[in-house]
C-alpha cells in the first residue's frame, strides 16, 4: 500500500471509533485515578485533536508525550493521529538536558506532559507549546472537538528512540503502514475482548506502545500501571484480575521471588508475554511451573517495528515434543523474511550455520531520522541488519547466540556472551549474570562476568569452578564480579558498556594476578 491510496482502510483509530459506537460504556482503560470508557476515550481523543488543531498541529508534525503509563497516553496518541501527526514518546527517566535534546532531535512541534512532570516540561518545550494534563480529570474537558483527518499509509505514526546500550540513541520513525502490519502479530498472546491487559513496559518503548495498540484494536480492557516494583506488580495482577501481562525477564524473576516470599493467588492470569532481552532457560522453566499459565515470546527490535519472530504458547507447554525450542526466539512472523549471513563476507548461510540475522518486513523503519550514514550501515537493499548472531534450524526456528557487537575475541577465539551466561545461570546459587569483554593487552579481550547471587555468600571462585566444569578454558571468565544488581536501561536491557567501565580497575588487578601466576608456574617448571 502506498501514499497514492486515499487513506488506510482500517487503522487502530478506526477500531476505537467502532468500539465506542458498539460498546460505549465498556471500560477501555483503568488508570491510576479513574477509568475511561470507550465513548469517553473517543470523545477525549477528539478534544485532543481539537487542542492540537488550534495550536497549528497538522500533517507531518510531531507531538511528544512526557508521562508515565496512564490514560493520557492513548488519548494523546489518538489525538495526534486524528491530525495526521506522529506521536513521540519521551523517556521520562532522562535528565532535563537529555529530554530537551530528544525533543530537538525530532523537531517536536508540541508536548503533552503528565501532571508529575509539570515542573520540568517548560524546560523541554516552551510553555506556549506545552500542555500539562490534570491526572484526575478527563483529558482536556474544556477543549472542543477538532477536525478528524484520516492518515495516509506513508504518514509518520510513531517515533521511538533506540535503547542506546552501546552509544547515543538513534531516532526511529515508523509509518502507519508499518504500525498496521504489526497488528497481525497479536495472535502470539491470544488476546480477546474479555482480556485484561497490564501494560508494564514504559509506553515510550515499542513493547509498551505495541501492547496499547493491540488492546485498542482488539477492544480489550487495559490497566496502566506506573508501579513496576515486585509488590506493586503482584498486587495489580491480583486486584485487577489481570489475564495478560508483558514482562522483561528481570521482572519475571522479581515476580517469582515475590510470590515465593508472599504467596498470592493469581487465578485470572492466562498469559505472560516476554522479550526485549534473552531469558535464561532455568528462569523460564521455573516461571512456567510456578505461574501455570501460557507464555509467548517476542523477539524483535525498535528498527523492525517491534516483533519479528514469535515463540507461541504451544512451544512452551511442558512435555512438548521439542523442548529444545524453548531456547529459541521462535519463527519469523507472517510477511517477515529472514536471511542468515556470514559476518565477514555477507554470503547467505544454510540452516544450522551461525551468522548475522537480517530481516525484511513491512513493519520496518525506512531509516534513522537525520542519520543517513547509520541508515546505510543498518538497512541494505531493504534488509535490516539486526547485528544479532544466530542460526535457523530445519523447522525454521531462530536461535540467537548473541550480538555481533558483543562478540568477545580472546586469544583468537570467538566467545558468545549468551553461551557463557546460559551456563552460569544454571548454577543454582546464581540469580542472573552478564558476560562481556574488556580490552586486554595480551589476549585482545578478557572474558568477564558480573553475577547477581541468589544465595548469600556466593564467591567468584565458586562460580569460576562451576564454569570450568561446563565450559572450555578460553570461555571461562577471567574476572567474576559479585554484584547486587545489573545496570539496565529503561527497557530492561543490560548496559554492558557500563559494566565494562565498572570493571576496568578490577580487570587491571586481575591481569596483574594472572601475570604473577603464570610467572610462578613458569618458575616451577624451570626448576623441574
């Protein structure tokens, strides 16, 4: 579908209007301070469009949302779309200079902010280009409705920022056509109109925003919660009778630990969606056993519009014919093409051989905003280089081994961090870990690990001894740090660059110890 088509035949906004007409008094959103029916949502979106229209916002403009997960987000989203403007979710965890830079990077035309950000919003956008929401009231009760404009498929719909785990975030615009193409992938989660979705990931991230779109299109009730603490999550799951929730692996662990310390029945929970970072096999097994519901995995990236590969509930059921598939990222979704290519030559590789994973999909971005060089490195002839290393088995299941950027080359040997991590977390005394490489004059890179213990008193020597039993010597971390937690970004991904920085001093000491040990061994050998 191209821009020559008059308008999209069916959009998320069309679905909202249909739900408002057919079931106006059903609850669309449960917020922190009040609920929002489908009729109220539709009317509030019209008022938002009216506000934006009177501020001169129209086709091609960009409207920012600075707020936590609350009903102001879907109202602002729909209001912007009814003006053929794009919505930009701003990462409220950034300091004010970072927020201002994010707004400037996309030439933001207007900003809507939640009440808790009233003090800093004027520092991000001028006061006459900013509106603060009253959290307890229906959005903009004093604004008349505006003109509804139907978006074109090629219009910008959403703008995200990449996670930025290894550098400055890049700006990723997605068109309405790209957004619409992702709706078919909701099948992995088994939503229905009777579902109650808990939106935990921040809505400035693709995972949280995509679940919002799923709920709007299907007509499910969505519960928006800004409390991602383990007690808060468990309380919301129970009190709000949540049937579907999406969690990053770190939060799955936190929920399991909370349920272990304070057992809480969750009889309504039917499905847990997970993704955004790799999950340890032991954690997944424990979660399936403890929660007793279905699981669905989504593998993807911001540049791909969210999900690209999907592991359905059928592959998670205990006693299945292929338990090894739990270690996979699933199979590419409908309309998604996958190519596994040699890192050095770019040649396509057969099933079973590891290389870089390249994707082609209608949900992809057309390129990074204002960064043609980065676009040229990432998107080639319509194919997106994920920078992930993996392979595809004979049945089409994708297995991700790690990042080509994260590959550790030590003494001429390649070490995939994910392989070492999956080994370490099988040690019962370990809760989670991250493996990464740091520069080393002798070996090129030194394999290091930061480990969060499950058992108090865990030592690095115990972890190292376990690794030596299960890994070849060159893959055993030379330095193992016992830490209280792993640094993560807003989407739950481990910040390996931060770990490298934190480890630098310890690495120098470890290298000196290695040199001393090797000298002692050489001296012993020389003495015969």
